């Protein structure tokens, strides 16, 4: 039983550290929300931008207001890619196929913005990974 006490003490100190790290104020939340809203707004402008492709086609033509993007169902099997993929991989499929553009890096600011916009449009929809 002897080793149990240090283990409990360690667990308590880790929990304490996490609780401290999680402290934030209302103005922090407001600032983070404003930053998210700004990134989602960038995604909204990319949605109607022909710059993502080479043929003048834009996302909004087939997905007005992010319709039929179903971000809550990812990761899931997509037959266009033949495997279980993330949302960004399907976004790149649409960039390289209907828009005939260059795929974006998964961690590019543009890909983050597009995903922020798509998820924002689906706020409140329950997660359903894998669903068709
Ligand atoms: C010419 C029409 C067209 C355009 C333009 C288009 N898409 Fe798509 N998109 C599709 C089709 C077709 C699918 C496949 C539908 C399926 O199999 O679920 C799809 C699927 C998707 C999906 C996954 C939908 C799901 O239900 O899982 C996302 C996300 C997506 N598109 C994002 C985009 C983005 C971002 C752009 C702009 C860069 C874009 N699309 C432009 C036709 C289009």
C-alpha cells in the first residue's frame, strides 16, 4: 500500500495544475470568439472566391451557405477517395476536381478558415462520425 500515497499526491498535483491552466476571464473568451469569427469570415469569402481554382468555379455554386458539406459526419468513408478521410481531404477533392485548383496544405490558414466557416454554419448539429 505504501506507493499509493505518492501516486495520489502526484494525481492531485497534476489535477491542480490543469485547473490552474484552465482559468480564463470573460474578456479572454470574447477575444477568442472574435478571433474565431474573423477566421470563419475569411472562410466565408474564400467560399465565393475563384482564386481557389483555375476555372472560375466557386464552392458556393454547388454548396450555397456551405449546404451539403456535412462536417459533423467526418471522419468518414468517401467513395471519391476510397477510404476514411477528414473534412479537409474532401475540401481538397473539391478544390482539385470541380475547381481544378491546387490542394491546400491541411494546416494552411486558408484550410483552417474554410473549415471554420463550414463548421460554424452547422453549429448545434450533433456529431455523427462515419454517417452517410
Ligand atoms: C461543381 C459542383 C461542386 C463545387 C463547385 C464544389 N463541390 Fe464540394 N462536392 C461536390 C460533390 C459532387 C460532392 C460529393 C458529394 C458526396 O459524395 O457526398 C462534394 C462534396 C463536398 C464535401 C463533402 C460533403 C459530404 O456530405 O461529406 C465538402 C466538405 C465539400 N464538397 C466542400 C467543397 C468546397 C470547400 C468547395 C470549394 C473549394 C466545393 N466543395 C466545391 C460538388 C461540388
